[in-house]
């Protein structure tokens, strides 16, 4: 397998292709039906398996929300199984205080 191209992100070398957390949380930006299907499919076990597959294929970074979503739980499960991907925490635009969201 060829190594994916990377960019410098602070002190890290991040793959230019990253995996996003929207599907894990059932957020398709396309239709309510697709959002429901994603939410049903992405059990905690399936999220961990998807992250492991992404890492095995050279992706070293996930970008996902860092607020009340389940992604924090899923990342913990993934890391307990040896996962090493970097995580870019995304803020939640609907929260009224972005600085409080960052602290959380």
C-alpha cells in the first residue's frame, strides 16, 4: 500500500485524507432517511471497526465533534483496542458560547 500524502498540522504529520464523524452520529446533510440509516448502522462496535479500517488503510486523523456526542466514548473504545489516530475536535456551532464549548 502506498503511504497517503501528509501535511504539517502544528507538531503533527496529518494525512491529507481524514475521516469525519458525521456518519457515526447519523448526520448526513442529505436526507433524514440517510441520517436514520447511518445512525442505525454505526453501533459503537461498527464505529471502532470503521476507525480501525481507516487506520489500516493509512488514514491517521479523524475530525469529529468534541461536545456531547458519543464520539468521545467511541474514540476511547478505539484507543483501548490500540488505535492511534489523531483527533481534531470540532466545535458545535449551535452552542451559544463557543469558548465554553472548547473548554468542554
